[in-house]
C-alpha cells in the first residue's frame, strides 16, 4: 500500500513566523543542546557534542470505516512508525451463539422451552473467557492524539520533494502497518459481530418466549371455556337434585313429626286418665280420713278399722297412679329425645347430600381456577427465566459496548483524504564522554511571536529559560511521546552519524552559513548576550572540528566577518 507523505515544519504558530527562519531554528536548537552539555566538573570530564541531526518521525495515518450507533463513519488510525509503543485490549469470547440459536430454533413446545431456559439459566452469567491482545504501533491516548492533530492542523503541510529530501527514520514496514490496521479492524468487526449476535439472540429468546406464552394463553382460554361449559351443563342437574333432596327432607321431617305426635298423643291420653283418677283417689282418701276421724270420736273401733283399711287401699291406688303418670312423662320425654335425634340425623344427612352435590360444581370451578393458576405460573416462570438470561446478555452487550468504545477511542475523527505518513521533524543531539553516550531529543514546538516575547523577556535571565519560553512545546503528552519514544529507539552506536544528516558536517547550504546567520539573528534580537554568543561560537567550532577532524574550518569564520564588522 502506498502512502502520501506530508512534511510538517519543526515550528508552528507564530504571528511573525517568517522572522523565525530555518537558520534561526537550527541555531536555537543548537543553543539548547550546547547549554545542556555537561561541562567539566570536579569528578567528571567534559562531554562532547558529537552531532546534531534533523530527522523525521513517521506517523502513519490510516483510514478506517467504523460503525458507530448503526452508522458507518470514517475514522483514522494513527500508528507509530518507529514501533516503539503497543496497546493491550481484551478479546472476550462467549459461548457458541450460532449453536445456541440453532438449538433454540428447533424448540416449538412449551415444555422443552422451559427445560432449555432452565438449563441455560447461568450460561450467560459471564464471558466464557478473555485474553489480552496486543496491538503494536497504535497511538491510542486521546490527549496525545488531540495534541498531535492540533499541531498538524496548525501547520502548513508540504510534501517532500526530490530537491528537498527528508531523512526518515523507519522502524516498521508497510506490511507491519497493514497487518496492524487489518488486525484492528478485524477486532472491531469481531466486537460488532458479537454485539449483533447477542442483540439478535435476545430477540430470538423474546420471540420464543412470547410464542410459548401465547400458546399457554390459548390453552388457558380453551380450558376455561371447557370447564365453564361443563359447569353450566351440570348446574341445572345439581339444582334439581338439591331441590328434590330438600323436598324429600321436608317429607321425612313431616313423617317423623307425625309419628312422634301420634305416639305422644296416645301417652298423653293415658296420662290425663291417670291424673284424673289420681285426683278422684285423693278426694276418696280425704273422705275416708274424715269418716275415720268421725268414727274415732264416737268410739266406734270397728268402723274406724274399716275406714282405716279403706284409706290404706286408696293411698296405694294413688301411689300406683302417680307411678303411672311418672312413667307416661318419661315415655313422652323419650319420644321427644328420639324425635330430636332422628331430626338431627335427617338434617345432617340432607345437608351432606346437598353439600356433595354443590361440591360437584365447586370441584369444576376449583379445577378451572387451578388449571388457570398453573398456566399463569408457567407464564411467570418463562418470563422470569427469559428475563434472567436476557439481563445477562444485556450485561454482556454493555461490556461489549465498552470494548467497542475503547477501540473507537483509539482512533481519531481527524480524517485526511488518503492514507498518509505525517513526517514530524525532530532534532537529535548526541553527547560522548569517553565510552559513555547519551542523547537529547528536541520535540516540535509552537513558537511564540517576537513581539510578545520582547514584553516579558527581561524576566528571563538564563539562555535556556529564554529559549524555552519562546519555544513552548505543543503539549506535555506530545513532547513526551516524541522525546521518549524516539530516544528509546536509539542505540548507542553510529547508525545516525551520517554526513548527509549531521548538521555539523558539510551541507548543501553550508554549515557555517546556517549556524552563523541563526546565531547572528538570536544575538541581534536579544536572545543571546555577548558572553553567551561567544560561548556558543566556541561550542560550535568544537562541534565542527569533532565532525570533520581532518578539515580546517574556515567557513564559519568567513560567515562571521560581516556581522563582526
């Protein structure tokens, strides 16, 4: 895949940026590099500034079409051309959704569906497994992307030409870039496919449950109608039978009452006779006692004896009558007791028979209501099981959405017309002290205007503080990415010491002219004092000599003569 190359300037943003020429830029970076060179101390020897390179850090910007809220949108993937970074993302897998859906589609009855839902109650309680997937080269931090895009959009983008070639440090090849983009897009597609499958599965579960509920409701209505029909058919039969039972009960009570009354009347008649005879006998006793008393007063012992015997006989007869009356009363009580007992048995029997008939209707209603309640419970169970599974699926969807959002956040809405490589210029200074080597990397900067600096420059006394105030970095994340990222890719060897890139060596425009004009401008505009200017000149001469030890260096002195005059 071919990429369009866009060359960015090292500095951007000044209102009078034409004043800050490329020569001044090189000179200011040299001043910073020279100022950071470790000088000879009590326990250390002095470092030497071996070279100063201007190289391009490649940032690949690849177009990608991503589905966001059901709409496909063009996004860009920024890739680190040096391959110094990587990002870990979770690739979380779940069960075989197609197999689950296929098994679900074969179920047409309520019973198997209930068993299926019960069996899979915890199937979706979590992801089946997860693994960390490393995506190499991708630049994913939003703050860094924001700062980087801000810098790109504020600058005048130019394409490198043959006449103005740019040294590009390459760490990855096109194949690796294409693999990263393809893998990233595949991962987003995988997440999107998983989301779609889960959402579709939720719909299938809802549809299957609704069909089963509808079938149960239809059966419930049929059963209700069947029981109601049976109830209505049986109702008049039971009603007639109960009416016949009640009539029979009345007749039985009437017969029982008549029998009781007949028996009672017969005994009452005898009792009345006994009571009348007893009354007569009591009168006879009184009369006999009166006769006996009278005879006793006359002294008629024979007559008294006679009436005494008659009195005893009358009393015995009265006693017998009283016993007969008592027996008759007891018989009447027994008849009443038997009547009450029989009446109770008749009532209980009648009530039981009527209750049995009424329960025939109640049983139909109970069975109807029981069947209805059972079907309602099945519906509630299906709904609960379905909700249990679909809520778990919804949680999985939420997690998948988070995964997708994280992947989308690793891209940018800034979208060039074509795939391109943004060449971001850096300055690299190498220091040596014996066999020790270290590097300083100077990241791109936004240059403040001279006019704004002149108002406050007296507050800055040191050279570096002045230059850093002038050269405000684009952002901390942006600066850190390039300085650390590029620095980490450097090994302490001589792969960067190329005559075509080392600014201390001979160049097309002449090294002395580049640095000399830049230092003159910095001195004239108040960035460098006389002592700082001389100090930088000495450091520059030393750097030139280190770069070309065998060549006498006259170019710088010649370029300085007009300024010194």
